[in-house]
C-alpha cells in the first residue's frame, strides 16, 4: 500500500473555523485525511512491535497486511472502500489498544494473538469490499467471528478463543462454512436519512472505545432508525453546514442500553475519529444533541493530533460544570469545546426545555471558559482557542430566555457548583479551628478564603464519594418543564424514577420552599450530608434568606465548621455568618 510523505496543512479558513468551535465540510474532510495518516502510523508501529510476538494459531499479522494491500490495488473503487475501512473508528481503537499491549502499557484478559490477529479480520473485510476471492483465518471471540464495519457470524464452540476461516469464491462469502445470508450472520444496521448514513455498530470488539468487549446485538434496531431520521432533520434544519460536516465526519454509533430519562450517556475517543457511543435516546432531539456533542469531541481530538494546545504534564484538577469529578486541563478543554456545540444547538430550540438547556449550558460553558482562560498550562494556541470560544459565548448570556427556563437553569447552576465544592474541596484545618474559635466567642467571621481541590484526591471531602449525581435536581427540573404529568406521577416516590431524588428535592424544584427548607434544615442539623447542606442553601436563597448565599458559596466550610462545633451551631446561622457582605 502506497503512502505519501506530504504534510497535512489546514487552510487559514479551516484553522479559524476549528478555533471558533465550528468546521464546515471541507474542514472536516481535511481532518479525516490527517486522521488517516495518524491511523497508518499507529498500524505501522503495531506491525513493527508484533514482529517478535507470537501469533498463536493465526498467521503472522504481516499476512493480513498483504491481503489488505492486495485489496487496495484492485481498483479505484476498491481503494476507496479499503480507505474507509482503515478509517473506521473501531480500527483506531484496536490499533492503539494492541500497540499498548505489545509495549506492555496495557493489560487484557484476551490472548495477545487475538488482538494482533484482528488485523486478519480487517483485511478480510477489506477483501470482501474489494470483491476479491481469498481465504483467511480470523479470531473467534466468545463464539463470534467479527468482520469490522460488516457484522459478525455466530460460531459456537467450547473455547472462548478460537479461529475461523473466511472464504470468498464466486461472489459467495462464508465464515466457518456458514454463508453471510444465513441465520447465524448478524449484519450491522445502517441508520439512513436524506444526506447522512451511520452504521449502528453492536458487534465490533473494539467499539467501546476503551477496551475490547463482547458482541451484543441490539434487541431492536428499529427504534434507533425511527429516531435517527427526525434527529437528522433537526440537525439539518438547525445548522445546514454543520449537519453536512457531521455527515462527512461521523461514521458509526455504538448503541448502549437505555439510561434514565434526561440522563443520557455518551462518549467518544481521540483514537476513534468518526465514532460516538450513545445510550438509546429518549427522543430525536436528544439524539441530535448527542451527535453534536460527540462530534465536537471528534473534531477537537483530530485538531490536537495536529497542534498542541496545552502542557499535558499539568496534573492540576479543575471544576467541570458538566461532570461530578474534577478534570485535568485536557479534559476541561475537551468539555468546553463540546458544550460550546451543545449550547449552540439548544440556542436554536425554542420550546421551554430547549430554552432551559440553552440557559444552563451557556452559563456553565462561559464559567468554564473564564476559568480555563487563566490556566497556566495552556500555550498560546490554547489560549487563542479559549478566547475565540469565549468571544462567541459571552453575547449569548444576554439573549432573552423564557422566565421559567431561566429560573430553573439558575437553580441547576447553583446546585451543581455548590455540590461540587461540598464534595471536592476541604478547608484547611487551621482555617476551620480559627473560625470555630471566632464563632464560640461570638466574634464576626472574616471573609472566607479561597479553597483549592485536595491534590491527588478526586474526593477530598470527608463525606466521601457522592451518593447521587450532582444533576439530580436538574433532572427533576427537566421533568417539571417537559412533562408536568410525568412529574406529578413521580412525586410519591421520586427516587424510583430519578435515582437519588428525595421528597425535599421535589418540593424545592416545585416551589414549595417552606417545606423544602424545613426538610433540608432538619437533615443538615443532624450533621447531614453535602446534598442536604446544598439543598438548604438553595431553599434559603429561594426564601430570601441571606444564609443561602453563604451556604452555596462556601458549603465545604459550613459543613466543616458545623462538625468542629460538634453540631452546636444552627446551619442557617452559619450560612448567614459566612454570607458575603453584599448578600441580601
């Protein structure tokens, strides 16, 4: 297979588009080409490292590379098909994971030959696409022989790890003697819409982005197809150029089980350009938002394969307004880029839930951009990217939003920030002792000092790992805004519908402030937990009590001080004492 040594160059227009969080079809095509080169470099390194490794019951990986090269030379059409396969997202995960295993930096329960031998499966899939007649042997994992981007054949047997023959003669393909048209063959589903086609990949062992997994055919691909067409229509009508770019970059979606309503799960990887993992969507709009979110990650990862934006030796952790855990600088940079796209998407949705999402994410994204803009680890190009995103987001903060949506978003923002502080920050012991002494003798408390995350500890709080997600009350707000009838039905047992929710949370988001205040106050007075202290702060602020500002601004100090005083101090009084001087 021929390779070129020409460097990849982004045009000034493409460079500026990506720095500003965008990127049209031509820009995405340039990224795709650069990722092809990146992929070939990893595969070349893999082949070099595998030269001295045992290939087990399979031929050496170089035999697979020869078949792949043969398919590449058949015709121009075959060459394009092979290039598409080399660019397939799961192929990137395979190459990177296997190279790490060969170099001793990754572990796996699978025999190494099953990983290195996956190249034979890639080559067989390429040969089938090219219309070659051939015979090859490929790995069998837990009873399945997988052909990347095509599907998987069930090959039952007594061993978890085995080998099967793939043959193509006279236009007929067989795996372990079984035809692709037979009942044991599971072909990948194509999600089709006018202008975009994605593969629903439920078979590739490397589709889960981090480590190999088992073949798990979805029970019904129909619901994915039924949601994809309207999701694509939303994307196309919302941002035509952005939709065309997404169609040219995204290749596959990895389906995962349905999550709780309003709590979708999704992921992507810098090793899998063109791929997105997603839980079954609630609706087409959520599906569209998820695709935007993950494609933003795809673009920035490809951009960072070409340019350096930050010092990856910087181990400091930061607040990410969309995560429960602290994030390193690179993770926060990925987050602001993705949520810039998410914010832009919801900005164009006019219903009340869409306006809530826009109000929430414009605020949280702007907050994170301000924080990361002052981070020491960014280089000049990284600061320029942050500045460009900030320049676009800041004007959105002044755009009018439905009153209910704005109020709900403000509650969700305050809740997440205070919950994060309560769980991840720990005031210095000397500070707590000094404040406790001042309180005991009736002296005013001085302004609270800044508190930094505990180094090396993702959960520095003595209260330990969170018992529920920081988005719990935000999820309840989404129920209230989008489905009032459904919200009414969950009142009696909210935790059965929204994991972690309790009655006081329902009262708070519904505006029954005195009830919520009493419930949270009783819990906090008993020593309580971070959720109770933050809930008390939110309820107090809703009631017009200045204690709310103190508890929400410094929940970690209020809790530590309450403990140091053996629970003798009333939580609301502590909140009032810690409130900023200008708090009403």
